[in-house]
């Protein structure tokens, strides 16, 4: 807890800077107001929505103030749990009216993947900033439409890439950028778990847009990019399916994929819904390696190199993410690794290419 506080302190305001900020306040526009709290409504009060809501209770700059849900009993429960006023509660039919609610700045979409596209466009039309869970959408076309809708409405679109604020992850990125690992040659990403209930939305293509790749493999796709610092130029992929009943057409169970980067570095990754304990990144450079395990779970994240453990504070990912999103929205802060729609579109484009490579057996050039 102590280390988390220390970290939160370093990423938020220092007391010494307060007089300067107050002075600035009278001269600068709202979106540069570093003291402003991001007031958020969560859409989709399921398992991850609940985790975000709990984490937000420790935020210094973001506050849960509203909900959007199709289940009245959940709304009631959240109202009493998080002290949410009735005027900030909506269902899926009424939430366009959020436009007229001055007490909500942003809506965080935490519904099944295939519903992100419409929701983000409606939120943008209502003039609110959109925060959207990964995967941002179920294909690149949807992602582009979401980006355009937010641009047209002049609102920000941020994607819930919590690892982009995780201290061990950021330290590895710093080490790589500083040249401490030498030229990067190889990345390995293993992302998977055994999925349970066969009736859940994650195994229904209409709602998920795909299988393990959309849900968990995306961590290796995204991780390969932030760990190497490069964008892939080619992709190959192979799919294995051991249970055709549970993993129907369009729902991938296991995909191995390889990516090549402009520098000549390569990545080899595994995405699966049928193996437990797959949460490992390995980055190999000419001078040193880094192993992260766990690499993208809720934490604590662990990383080591040839010198031993890489020491960094353990944080609640969603707490830091939401405070940092407040700074991105109000202060135009630039995160080390972007979390905007364009960043997420890159993952969607790669995932589409992985599916194409797996289906055709071809090497896909990007
Ligand atoms: P969940 O099933 O626990 O919750 C989904 C919520 O959406 C439920 O409250 C459900 O009632 C609601 N919903 C609205 N319309 C629905 C419909 N038509 N069908 C089914 N449910 C509907 O799922 P979850 O695990 O909370 O995942 C939600 C989103 O969050 C997904 O996009 C997932 O990829 C993402 N997620 C991200 C992380 C992360 O670490 N960033 C972790 C878990 C989930």
C-alpha cells in the first residue's frame, strides 16, 4: 500500500506546484485545468465494470458519478454502494440524454466487445468523452468509425489499456529506449487461460467478435508493440482447435502467431482459451533480456533481467489508469504509450491480419 501511495503521489500533483496551478487556472482554458476531477459514468455493470468501480474509490482525479445499465436492480445496488444520484442513472434506451447532464464528463464502456462501436458513437454524439474497453471494436472498420465520431464531436476517445500505466512495464520500456538491452531481437508473448461457461458472451461471436485473440491474445499483440517499440510489417499464424463444440466457427481457441518488425526483430506469440497460467512476456536484446511473469494480469506484475528482479511499486492498475486518463483528458498529458483510438486501431488491424493469416496459411504483409 505504501509503495502504491508513493507511486500515485509521483504521477499526480506535487503540493509545491499548487500555487502555480491556481495561478494558471485563471488564464487557461478548462482542459488545461490540472485540478479538475474526471466525472465518469460506467456503462455495463458486470465483472470488469465492478473492478473498475472499486479501483476508482482510490482515485485522486477520477470519480464514479453515474451508471448505464439494462438491469434496474444493479443500478439500485450501485447507487447505494457508490452514492450515485438518481439523475445520473440511465439505461440503454435513455442514455443519449446524458448530453444534457453537466455532471458527467465521460462514459466508460465496459460491455461485450461487439457493443463498443455503437455505444462510443452515441456517447460522442452526446458530447461526452468516451473511454472504451479492449478490444476497442471487433474490426478495424468499426474502430475507424469510432475514431471519426469522436473527432467530429470534439471529444476524446481513450481505450482501457491499463498496462500502459503499469510501473514494471514502463520501466522495461524505459530500459529498452535507453539502449540498456541493446538492439532488440526477439519478443515472446504468451496470453491465455481456460475459459469456463460455454454459454457466456465471450464464446458467442455476435457479442465477442472472435475468441481468445480478441479477449486475451490482444495483450500479446499490444505487448509486442510496446515492448519492441515497433510496428509489425508481416504476420503468419496457425490455429488449433481441440473442442469444436465449445469453440464454434469464428471463435478461436488457440492461435500461434509470428510477427516481423522493420528492424529485423521477430515476435512469437500464443493466444489461447484452453491453457492455464499463460501470462508471460520475454524480450531479448543483444545486451540483456527481460522476463515478465505475470506480465498483463491484474498484478502484482513481476519483471527480471540478468541483474535480478526489476523493482517497481505494485499498483492497482485501474486506479492509476483512471487518474492518468483525467490528466490526458483535461491537461492533454501524453502517456508514454498512447491509449487513443489510433493506438487501438493498430491492434484491430493486426488482429484482422492474424485471423486472415490463420485462415489462408499465407504470410500477410502490413
Ligand atoms: P461481463 O459479462 O462480466 O460484463 C458485461 C456487462 O455488459 C454485464 O453487466 C452485462 O449485463 C452487460 N451487457 C449489456 N448488454 C449486454 C448484452 N447484449 N449481452 C451481454 N451482456 C450485456 O464481462 P466483462 O468481463 O466485464 O467484460 C466487459 C468488457 O470489458 C469486455 O470488452 C472485455 O474485453 C473488457 N475487459 C477488460 C479487462 C481489462 O483488464 N482491461 C478485463 C476484463 C474485461
